[in-house]
């Protein structure tokens, strides 16, 4: 056992590490079942059923259909704090290319971001706590969130009364797999993931024959001007010391080469670390789209629809320090890293509504041998060489990832629920 900055592992920490083997087989079984049957955002019916069934078997009181296919499970054990552990239900529209024996059986859909592992770790943590009620007091809340990938699920849960119909948590915890070695966790001070907004644009044109462009208003040309002009928002309207990304991820127009279509549609994502800057950038996108359409003589006003929008994910300082200390006691100082902010986005920050503290950390998911074999000498070089989240060949190491993910989630929850904390 390593010794961390806050001292050696406690009796509870040693128990977590020793007893995880008892809950790991069921967690692995759930993980592989979820991985083989992924469902896209808003369609997570079977995923929710599998998770709810497992949590009921653990002894949780489970409510389904919250905010869509979301679930809320409560494991009570006397008086004490309410600690929520959030995990995501949805998969991505990605065709799996891992060749795993439990690879996706759903055409064009894959758990390419590790949400299946998050769910299995949450279920494993619940099973551990259900088996060791002598060590803690309070209530564990498991939140199975739908539609994280579309940034709609957290808002849907809150709008459906998450903090009114169920006990208001004292803290909401979440972890996310990352291309780091198994057994490592990474915490970050300040912003962790960016604020984001999705903007959908429809540019109206006047269609016609490709041979008579002078009789049309070509929305494809207008869309091309919009795409080019949007690049100046970052390069000419934003302070270069403040990160901002404006990405046109989709552009759809027309069906055949010899017909000028009557509309073009763009999907745009904006990411930054400041909610006010996000609002200003959305306004700039709207201004550019309207101006380019006016310059092209479009027959109607363009449609600019904004949403969903998610805030910056910022850990509560005191709660984050508490979890980091628990992980340091559990794993040792060398395995608890500090991560810089990233421009990936999350809707987890919405769970901080009404002052509820939130803590989010990253969980290593690469087997030790694969990490050593990856080309590169620095962690950054190795990470760049490994399949990333959202890639069709993304594959984590199930046994080691779940083993460490269950212990990380359990020790974080026990930093509130452990009897010594409840008594203090």
C-alpha cells in the first residue's frame, strides 16, 4: 500500500480495496451487457431497465422514467448525508470497430465514451455499500442520466423534479474514463470541461437548375461564406489568451449535382470557459448568418436555433479537496494527478443548481501493458497514440477500469457517508 500526502490508507480504504473483488463479477457482467446493447440519446429504455434491475437486486429503491428514461435509485442506511453518484445511460452514433466479443450489436451505435463503464462502476459502488452497511450511514443516490451526449439529460432530470421529488443531495459526484493508465485518477482545480452551445442554422435559398444559377439564390454558396466568416469570430473577435472553439460539424444541402437546392443546414458547436463569452459568441454567429443571407439576397430570414446549452463544469473547491484527499489515501499521491481544463463539454455542471456542490474527476482506463506499449515517451505522446473517446476503436480495459472505478467512487462517497465523517 502506498502512502499518500494525507497518510496511509484507513481501515475503510483497505476494506474497499479488499472487498471490491466481491462485487466485480456482477459489475463486469453488467458492463458487457450494456456495451453489447448500446442505445442513443433519448432512447435508453433497455439500458435503464438493465441498470434498474441490477440496482433493485442490490437493495435500492428505484424510480424510473425521470426526465425521459432517467432513473433515480436510493440506498438508505439510517441518518446522515445524501451523496449522489451520477452516471450516463446513452451511447454515441458510432459504428464499433473494436472486434471485442461483446461488441455492439446495435447497428451504428456504440458505447464509445465509456458510459457503460460509468454505469457499471456506480452499480458496483452501490453493491459494495449495500454489503458493508456497518461502515457508513446516510443515503446513496444513483442518478442514471439520459441524453448526456446531446446535453439535454441533466436539464430534463432537474425539470422533472430531481431535487424536489427526491432527497436533495449534499454533494453530486461523477467520474469519467480517460486515456490514462488504470489505477490513476485525475482531478482539476477550476474549470474542468467547457461551456458549450449547439447552434442549428437553416439558410433559405431559391432552388433551380444547375445550368441556370442566375435564376436561383444558391444556399450552398451562402453556407460556404458563413463557414469561412465564422472562423474570424475566434481569430478576430476573441482574446487569443482565452480559449474559444467554433466548429461547423455538419453541413447538409442538396441531393444531386445538377440541382441547386432551396436550403442549406449547418450544425455548429461553440466551446469556451466563460458563460458570458459563450453568449457573445452565439450572438456573433447569429449576426454573421443574418448578414451573409442578406448579402446573398436570400428570399427569407434564416433560422438560427440555439440549444442545448451547458455551463462550465467547475468543481466545488471544498468538496473536491475532500474527494482528492480520499483518493490520495486510497491510491497514494503518485496515482492522483492534476489535469488541465479541456474543451470537451458536459452537462454535469447543471447538477450544481441551487448551490449543490459537485465533484468530477477522470478515471484511467488503459491497461498497464497497453500503456507501456504505446509509442511516445511522455504521457501526452502516449495519450495521442491511443484510441480516444468517441473513436470507433475506443476500448477500455474492463477488469482494471471497473476495479479502480468502483473503489474510486466508493471511497469518494464514503468521504461523506463513512461513520467517522457522519459523527464529525
